[in-house]
C-alpha cells in the first residue's frame, strides 16, 4: 500500500532509540508519505537533524522561533496539516507531558493543537517503563484514543534486559500502513 499524499508529523524525543529513526523516515518516504520531523532539544544528542532533514527532504523543526528577525514556525498550521502524528521514540519525560497537556516545546505545542490520530512508541529503561507513573500515563493517553505501540522486551542501552525497547522501525511502519488501511475515519475524538 502506498502512503502517497499522506502527511505525517514524526516527533522524536531524547531517547537512545532515536538512532533508529532515520530508517523509519526512509521507509515512510519510500512509501510516498510527506514527512515532517520535529525533534525535542534533547533528541539532538541522539540523532542529527542533518540526517533526518536529508532523509525527509524537509528541514527538521525544534524551536518555535526561526531566526533573529522573529519569524516563527506555525505549530497550529502544522498540526492541521498532519494526517497522522507518530511519536517515536517517546521518552518518559515527553510521555508525561503529553498525558498532562503541557506545551513547553514545539513538539508538544503541535501535539496539543492536533486533531489527527496519534501513535505513540515509548522507549526507556525497564524500571522507567514499569514505573506506575509511566504506566498510568500510557493508560491516560490510550484513553484519549491514541494508539500505543508498546515497548518490547530485550537488551536495553543500560545493559539491563527487560521491557522498554522501542518497537522496531519496520513494525512501526507496518502499524502506520495498517492505520491508513482502516475503513473507519477518526474525527474529533470519535470513530465514525
Ligand atoms: C545516554 C542517554 C540515554 C537516554 N535514553 C533515554 C530513553 O531511552 N528513554 C527516556 O525516557 N529517557 C532517556 N534519557 C533521558 C532523557 O534524555 C531526558 O529525560 C530528557 O530530558 C528527555 O527530554 P525530551 O523528552 O524533551 O526529549 C537518556 C539520557 C541519556 C543521557
């Protein structure tokens, strides 16, 4: 199935799994999607904006303000442009801000303005993932109607083994394809 003409906002936050996101961008672009990557400031420590802008064919956005002349990125317009927002990887920090409706960076402001479906692929160390706060945040986000792509079990960057690995990019890509195959249409917080 093609993703031609589908507008996807891909939100990348500051987890080690961000190094896998270039592969996801490549798959989405090959399938024909328009991909706008938004990074949190912390994500820059894990993958470069140059890599992601080259693969997506669009400048990556991190900050509201573009330059010293005061031009700014329009978070509301970008939110309305999106047919789907995908968060991968999502840190414990960004997850909790999404669950509580905080808008302290550009990515979160786009998220708060979006009316489109949202997919969330968390990634963190096993104890952060198992923490009741994280699990409650995931439940809250699922209750908003968002699709959670659960973390998988395996070896983690810390050297520990357990649940917390971001789902592999191929599987996230397949979830995105499956989403666009759905016959139902998501609008205003309900399936119609
Ligand atoms: C090497 C390293 C790896 C990290 N990996 C993760 C991670 O996988 N998941 C996570 O939730 N936080 C991770 N963190 C912590 C986040 O980078 C930190 O909480 C940051 O404030 C997240 O900001 P953001 O949510 O705005 O991107 C890591 C930090 C370091 C130094």
